[in-house]
C-alpha cells in the first residue's frame, strides 16, 4: 500500500505567497511596478518570470 499526500489549494496558495515574498519583498515589487510605469519594464519582466517559475514549481492540484 502506498500513501500519497497531496497539497490542497490553500496550502499551495500559502507556499506561493511565501515564495513570492522571499524573492520579491513588497518594496521591490512596488519598485518594479513603478519602474515599468516610468517606461523601464526590465525589473517587472524579471519579477513576472520569477513568479511564473514559482507557479510552475507549485501548481494547484486540479491544474496538473
């Protein structure tokens, strides 16, 4: 018999949020958004790529 533990949506949401904040604290997120609004999208693009990697690493159970 094999036991498989699957993470629920709430647990995945918490893990994603922690990962987002670890890589991009709120001040850095705001800076990236402000820079993008001022015509410098590089930081925002990097942030979005990091967030996409986190989403790929931590998919929701029903999205697999």
